[in-house]
């Protein structure tokens, strides 16, 4: 079995790695955005809940949350599929961090521009969608890339709940062939390739929406 | 015909009166200048007039409607008041053209093509058509201000508010502002302009409202205010501004 053959077998698992990563990134993006926007409403009890969310998901190890969701919830009659368990653990952890990134970026929007929009007669929701969110997303780009790559690097935890992703395939292969060195090296190469492609795609989008001279003031 | 009638307008910040009963009126097509020492409440007055800040008491009758009433759709009112801020406050993520188009698209529901056409017309009115694709970061202060004016004018407002239109510009550009305001005045645009720039005030046709400690202490053409006026605050203000004259 050549190194290339090893890589091609592992590549089958890569599909699941990408699936888990994308699902968790999307969960993180939307839960983080929602949390950041809800924070903006500045309603006391809601703020407590949101703080509880961010502290919990940033403070408890991924594996603990994952097992709680995947093995814990079924014991109270709520069976959770592996991918959903990943979204509810890794995805929401990503969301907790992203909500901080987004909140900071919302703060960076120039209040004078918001006042200008208000003085034009725009409503709160229009100001949010036309001014605040477009600027906030651009300010958040470096932080988002950071969180997204973290998600990729934590995606092997899906292995522990039975998702046949790269590492799972690799481990089975290593057990039967006893060629761990090459196999795990190939795993490293594959992760790096996925990381590289993901980053290039992200940077492409970032450049696509870049605005000349636009930076935080 | 009176467009804006203000009676007994007050604004308190933590029990400290910033506006202490302001009365004045503004007629259609008129240009009125608001002057006064720093901190006398000029910016607060403008912001209270379209309720960016809530007045504490008083009446604001705009185009026959009392707009401090709770039932008033203030967003609707604001759409008819153009506001050009001291720092221009262009939306930095939008090109000059998109800055001008935004209100037409979001508030008037115009199609992209219609909005573009109107916006380009408005930009050419302030001689900015050659810069329509530039972003605010790449425009000079004077150019940003023109875009801000176009952004206000495109909504076809009944009145245009200016807060210190010359303070962020060099003297040459400041002179241009006077020309621009005069041109708008000739086109029958109603203007309320806050400034501490005596040169600008001298080059504008309207009366000056002299504000001090949140009260109107004089209302007259600037030439009268500068001629040994009876009110000592007015005298002090203009002596300090132009000691040689
Ligand atoms: N949010 C606020 N809280 C408390 N005081 C305020 C607030 N905003 C303004 N003030 C006070 O109100 C007064 C009037 O402020 P305003 O900005 O209207 O003055 P101005 O005439 O525009 O001054 P300038 O010529 O320096 O721009 C000032 O004394 C200021 O300190
Ligand atoms: Mg001011």
C-alpha cells in the first residue's frame, strides 16, 4: 500500500471532516450573530442568559459538552444524532466565542453614522441591516477566520461519537496495517490541505467584499 | 409661510438646563444662522428639533404638525429634515453613490435604476459626479461634506440642518461652503445653519439667532449684531471673534 493509496482511503473521511466543520461553523456563525444582536437589545434578564451562554460554552471542555449532549440527552429520552451533537457542542462553543467577536465589532461602528442613519428616518432594524451588520462583519473577519480554523482543528472529536471522519478512518487503518507513522502523517497533510483551502476561500470572500480605506477608527 | 415654529423649547441633562426656553421660527425658503458661544446649546437645539434628542418641554411645529407629540411618526418627520453633520458621518462601507442612494432604496422603496439616476443627479448638483465610486476614506473633508449634502438633498427635504459646516474644513473650502449654501438658498432650499464662523455668517443672507445659555438673546442680521449691540453677551462674543473689526 503506497502513501498515495493511504491518502485516498483517508480522503473518504475528509468528506465527513468537512461536513462536521461546515455544520459547526454555520451553527457558530448564526448563534454568535443572534447572541451579539440580542445583547444589543440590552434587556437585563436576557443579558444574564447570554452571559451564561458565553461563559458556559467557553468554560467547559468540548469533550464534556459533547458527551453530555450525545450520551446524556438520550438518557432523558432525547436521542441526538452525532452531527447534531457536534453542532450543539463545538458549533455553540464557536458561537460563544464569535458572539464576543461580533459584539466588539458592533461597538466599533461609528456612532455618528448611526445617528446620521437615524436622522434620515431609518428604523432600528433598517439601521441594523444596512449599516451595523455589514460593517460589523467586515470588522470581524480576522476573528471569524480564527474561530473557523479552531472548529476545523477540533472536528476530530466527532470521532468519539462515531462520525467516520479522517481520524476515525486513520485509526482503523493503523490498527489493520500497523503503519501508523505514514498514516498519521497523511492525516496531518490532509488536515493541512483542508485548512489551506478553507483559508483561501475565506480570504477570497474577504477580498471580494473589501472596501478601500475601510478600517476601524 | 412658516415652516418651523419653536416655542418654549427646553432640554435638561440631569437637571441642568441646556436649552432654557428657545423660541424662533423659520419660513419656507429662509436661511437662518444659529450662533453663540461654545456649549450654549446649538448642537443640542438641532438635535432636539428632529428628536435625535428628546426635548424636555416645549412645542415644535413643523409644517403645521406638532412633532413632539407621542403619536407622531418621527421617522416620517425625519425623512423631511435633511441633516448635515459636523463630521459628515458618511457610511464608510458605502461608496459616495451608495451613500446617496441608501435613503431612496430603504425609505422610498425606489428601484436600483431610479435611485441611481436620482443620486447621480444630486451628486452633480454638488459637483461630485466624478467621485461617485469613491469610498469616504478616499474623499477629502470638503468632498465628504458635498456627498453628505447630496445624501440629504436627495430625499427632497423641506429643510436642511447644518451643524458647523466649516469647522472641519480649511479656509479655502470654508469659503466654498458659503457659495454652496447661497446657491441652495437661491434654489429655495430652507436652511438652518449652526456655526461659529463669522466669515460664513457674513456671507449668508439670513438673520442670525444668537443663542446664549440655551436662550435666544438676539435675532438680527449679522451686521447689526456686530455693530456695538445692546446685549453685552452679543458684544463679547463678536469682539472675541473679530477683535479688529
Ligand atoms: N449627554 C449630555 N449630558 C450632559 N450634558 C450634556 C450632554 N450633551 C451636551 N451636554 C451639555 O450641553 C451643553 C450644550 O452642548 P452643545 O453640544 O449643544 O453645545 P454647542 O453650542 O453645540 O457647543 P459647540 O459650539 O462647542 O459645538 C454643554 O454644556 C454640554 O456640556
Ligand atoms: Mg456643537
